[in-house]
C-alpha cells in the first residue's frame, strides 16, 4: 500500500558496473571500474602498517563509550598535520576539524552546512565523480563548470576561469585537490594560483575534495595547492578521505576541515557543524579513526609513507607501460597525453559505443566515459587490455 508508487531506482554508475563484472563468468575478465587500489596480484590488501596498528589497538583496553559528536581529537590533529604539513601548528587555532563517515560523509556534512550558511548553489567540475551531483542536489542547486577539454585532452584553465568570473559571491565551488576523478588531469601549481586569485576576487567558497593524497606526486606535493589557499588567507572547506591511502575502504574514515579566519569563527562554525552531524549519524565510529591516529602518531608512520610511495610508483609504472604498449601497437594514434595524468584514473579517448564493445566482446569493464582505473592493470592482463583497446579504436 505505502510503497506501491515507488519506482525502481537506477543502478549506481560505478557500483552497478562492478556488480555486472562480478556476475560475468568469463575467465579473463578485467575490472577497471571502481576506485580501489589493487596490487600486482589485483588484491586490495590491508597495508602492513595499518594491520599492525589494528593489532596493537585490539590489545589495548579501550573504553567503549561514544566518541564526541565531531569525533576523535587525535585524528583531527593527525590528519591536520598530514594535510596541512608544517602550516598546521599556525593554522590549528583557526581550522575546525570533524571526523566524518568517510570522505562522502564529509562532503554531505559540508554541503548541508554551506546550504544553511553560505549558499545553496554548488558548482562541480564537468566531468566529476558521479556522486558529487547526488550529494549536492539533496541540499541545493547543482551546476557544472568546464574542466576538461576533450579535444585537447587536458585541463582547460581558460574555460574554468571564465566560468568562475561570472559567478555570484558565496557560490560554492567544488575543487578536487589532487588526482582528479575521472580524468587524472590536475592544474599546475601556477594554475592553482590563478584559480585562488579568481575565487578570492569573486568571493567564492572553495570546497576541496581530497581522496588520494600521496597518489599523485607525493604526500606533501599533493597538498601544495590547499596549503597555498590557506597561506593566502582564504576561507574554505576540505573533505578528506582515508580510504585509499590507508586502505581503510570499509572502515569509512573521513575528515571535514573548515579553514576560517580566526578562533572565534572556528568556534561558531564548529558549533553548527556539530548540529549537522548530530542530525545525520549522531557521532562517528572509533575503530578506523584510532588506526589512522596510531599510524600517523608513532613509529609506524615512516613505513606507512614508504607503502604509499610504493602504491603511487606502481600506478605510475602501469600507466607508462600502458602508453608504451598502446603506442607500439597503434602507431597512427598518440597516447602520450596519458603520461602526465596523476592518481589511479585516466581518461582514455573512447566513445560510449567503444566502451560497450570492450565490455560485451572482451569482458573489460569501465565506465562509459572512458575512465580506467590504472591500478586495475597488472603484468598479466595489460596485453589483453591493450589488444582490446586497439581493436575497438581501429
């Protein structure tokens, strides 16, 4: 009676494809869909440092009480230092941090806060992670700004700045801090400075989404643009995810930072953030937060940095091999546009019909926009993937 008029919802564009992949019985199928780091054996194993931290925590006699509404203070300090580096000591008095349920939770809490106190219009890059639109549509109006020039196969600074310059003050602009999903194309440091200048002049609200620190050019260099915004005195939000660089996908560890101008504003912003969190999930879980804080706050940190570096180096290596093999097999096309891409994802120049052929004829799964998860490649499947790509592009 009550549910008779409920229509069937469309499948999620990413998880729906993953479900189809798992249902596929072909033996040589390849999953280049979902944003999970895979090792050479295509396993999403727990980092050894994270496993050690988890084992140590299990031996400790920890209280079973609720965390505060805004989560673990130890996690705020640990991730604050990781995200803002040497600036954290001077920034801490004006940066409010709240632990959230993953990076998605941080985006949602930040979106609700912005809708209530900043602005109800959210501008997201085109293209972007599909869930960005769904999150912001729940609390406001979503519009897209030009980010990627498909004909030039690169980030389009001119088009983005032209768009930003016509926005009304207090418009909220989503910026992917590093390793853009889905294109792999990031602004250069100089381009980030121009973006910051324009956003300051137009009084726009930057809202950074950071899900891949360490997967681009290094843990510190990946955050240089966010630290630059802070040094320049801009007020902004940062949604941070620990899923990828700590391999804590199922633990849902995230953080929302609000960079304000002074201590009084930090307090007021924090009081309202806590009201939003309380109405959503009351308070966050403790286990994953304790793991991250232990890794970053003790002797495990050095080994963790080495593990993150190794993950990044494997991704870079596989992207390079992909370009080399495609260039060797298909000499009439250029593939070097893929080399500057950062992080797990790259846009391969494919049409929807070609992607459909990859799935139907070759059991190679990827979204219909041509985004591939480079970490889904290894020495055993890369030749098959290259052969299939060449065939559908011929």
